[in-house]
């Protein structure tokens, strides 16, 4: 195979790869399901908008954090909100 032919094939493969990545990125980002990508040591390296929104964070606040830290913080916040709501009801 000549270098020119190899280059054309490589360019075609690269363009196909870019289109495939865009397709799956759109599926990931646009999914209504909460999706996240974590490393072996459970640090979040990516998440979709549904994940961030449902946990009450921005994507920037989530990326780089440990998976358990994010869910623990959310549980603590919900517990505090419930206690505040209970306190408001009993203070009346």
C-alpha cells in the first residue's frame, strides 16, 4: 500500500472515530438517567447533566471528587433540610 493510500485510509478512520465519539457523547450527555464515569479508585472523571442536576451540583463541582463524597454530601444536605423542615413545623 502506498503512503498516500495509507494516509487516506487513516484520515477516513479518524473522521469515523470523531463521528462515533460525538454520537456517544450526545447520548451520554443527553440521557435523562444519572450517568457518571469513575476511575478505578472511584474518582469521578465525567458525569452527565442529569447526574449533576439531581444531586444539586454543577459538573465542575463533581469532577475530580470521590464517588462516595458526592453521595454522602447529598445525604447530609437532605438530612439537614428535613431537620429544618421538621423544626419549622414544630415551631409554629
